[in-house]
């Protein structure tokens, strides 16, 4: 009785049919990137200062340049430890009075040489940047700057809770239904964000978008690894994640062309809505159909796959089965992830690996801080660092397996963070280079842990397992800003020490997982339990049968010889 992997070897492991499925799923991965990090441009905080009525008229009358206007009308830097710098303070002066001169207009206002009173902004702010962002529209600066962090935290909270719903939907009702529902809701919620009139509405809609958008990305990742054969699984998995990096680069260009945040939000959301139309034609995963005892539908899809790939359908295709000993429909449950000893161990380790990836990945970006350069170029350079990581994985993952490259990636990130502690501040170029090496290492780890996560869980809980484990990366995304910025206040190198500990611990824990190179995707909990530390590639079933027959023949010959003797 053939299995799905046996059939895929005969009808094409990555033929024309799979490529037509792979293309829209890659587009989905690319369009998820703006959802995940689009806040960088949507809520960009430009240089700003308090709006003081009368200053613009005085500046125009005196013919001041911008530098002269700032010099005469904006307070200088406050004392060390001042929570609100000069961009959040204003001179408490009536600039409309006629006695002000054009040269040092404040000279005669201070009594007895004392400093002029300085107070908070009362009339809004002036922003020195073209276009608009959520920050400039809703004045999310100074005392309200924490509201920008809340915008991204809400998105990460949505990612975190998404495994409760979308992970279960994909394993209970199918990958295709999950893709359709989450993609449409993500697109509609993104469009609603672009038209919401107030900050609270934007916040709530972004929370909804976070809940569904990650679910669609994970369902697409699970589906593409299930419809291709064993020999192409790691390639499509890495390329699917590399499409996310392509989305980062494209986002940079679109954001540069559309400096208005509402137009940019629409440009990020409308393509997702158009892409959802393509998913009507994406077939359901045959592996999932078999896990639900819907063999007839699975056979039809595989038969269509064979014809599209130009291969004859196998003669025994109608005898296709998940496993010979599976007689009941398999339903997903969170308890399945902890029911058996091996799955329980894998789940806890993978949850930590996802968490450490998120904290180190986002923490390195935050610790590097604002370089004072060009926002778009800085974002572009950091996005390009994702591609060498994908190349390294493709080169090493077949030769050395999954575990050792994953452990080395964590080690590289940890060593880079350790080296940054001892690099002097005046060697900024060296610190940036080492930080980029750490970024590349943790990016490679991020991509590989997703692949390993997929390969360790059986089909009927695979999507749920990936969603639950990866939810820890979302939890890491929620707390990372607080970890980094609070630890920096104690000691600047303290966050780096945390990254070193997390990375090295993750590298060691990686080696406790079984190697999955060349191993067929487990279909049942029993299959997942049988994955050994040094797993071997699944051999051809015909070869196994021939070997068994040959061994039986040798035993019969040996017994016959003994009887004659």
C-alpha cells in the first residue's frame, strides 16, 4: 500500500503542478513582510519641535533660515537625565508681540539674566519631514511616544494569540480554508487601518490583523512543505522564507515612493486581497486529506498533479493510505503536542528556540540603534543581510544536516554579541560589521528552526505545532523592547550579555533534537516518536521489499543446506 511520499516520487516531487502552487504562496510570504515590519515606515518619527504661535510669522519677517529659527526660538539641550529633550519643550513666550527683534529676540525678555521659563508643548508640533505618518497625524511624540510601541506590541500580541484559533483551523478544517479565510480578513483589516479616523481604532484593527496574518503565513509554509517530495522540501522551505526578505526590500522602495502613511497602508493591503483570489485554485494538502480519512479527494488531487506534471498516475494510486494501521480520523488537539515523551521534549525545546531567535533578532536591531543616517538606506542594507543567510543554509543543510548548521548559527550570533561588548565606541564601523554578522547568524537560525519545527510534527497537528511553538517568538517580540531599553539604562552592554546567554543556550539545546535530514514527514504520533537522533533517509519501498525477500531466500537456502548435511 503506497504512501504519499511513494506517490510523489513517481509523479514528480516538484513538478509543474507544485510550482504553480509554490508561486502564490511565495507572494503571500513576501506580502507578510510589510505587515510584520511596516510600522518602521507607517509610524516614522521625524525631527520635530513644539509649535509656537507667531514663530512662523516672525521667521518670515526676519528672513531666518531654518537653522537660525531653531537657534533663536527652540530651547537648548536640557540637563542630563531629562526625559523630554528640546523637541518636547518650548519657551513660554508670546511670539506675537511686536517688540521682538530679529537678532536675539529673547535678549530683553529674561529678567536679571535669568533663564526664560520653559514648558511643555501646548499647541502641537512642527515636523521636519515630507509626507505624513501615524506619529505626525496623531502627535505620538514626547509624553505619548509610548503609544507607537503599543502599535507594534498589539500586532505581536495578535501573532501570539493566533495559534489558539488559526493553528487549530488549519489542522481541523484544512490548509486551504485557513489560507482563504485569514488572507481575506488580513487584507480587509489592512484596508480598514488605512481609513480609520483615530488612534484607538487603528490600534484595535492592527490587533485583528496580527491574529490572522501570521496564521496565513504559517498555513502557507505548512502546505508547501506537504505537497512537495522529500528531495525538495528544504529548498521550498528556505525559498519561502527568502520571499519574506524580498518583501522587505520591496517595502523599502514602496515606502520611499509613498511617504503618506495611509497610501502606503493601502499599497501594503490591496495586493493581499488580490492574492486571496489565487487561493481558490490552490488545492488542499493531500497529506491532510489522508489524515482526515478523505482518501477519495486526496487521490483526485494526486491524479491531477500527475497529469499536470506529465507523469502517468501510479496503478495502485487508489490504494493510497496514510498508514496501514490508521483506521480513524485524526483530530488535532493541543494535548497531542505533549502526549508522548519525544513530542513533549521537542515542543519545549522548539518553544525556547523560537523565543531566543526573536529576542536576539529584534534586540540586535534595537541595540544598534538609530545611526543618524538615511532611514530607507539603513532599512535596505539590513534587509539585504537576510539573503546571505538563506544562501548559507542552502549550501550547508544538505551536506551537514539540520542540527549542526542550526547550532553553528546560534553560536555565530552569540560570539558576535560577545565581541561587540569589547569593541570600543570609536570603532563604529567594526561594531556595525560584527552586529551584521550576528544578524546574519540569527536570521539563518530563524529560517532553519521553522523547517525543523515542520519536520518534527505529524501531519494532523503539524500546523498547530508550528503555530504554538512560534508563538513564543511573538511573546519575545512583545517583551524585547522593554528588555533592551531597561537593561541599557543599567549598563549599555547588559543586553548583549543577555543575547550571548540566550544564543549559546539555544545552540546547545538544538543538539538535543533528532536529525531530520532525509527523513519522511511523520504522519502519526508513532512516526514522530520513531525519529531517532541519527535518522537515516527513507529508503525506497521496493528496495526494502526486495531486500526482505532476498534475506528470506538466504535463510531458506541455509536451512536446506543444514538439513542435507
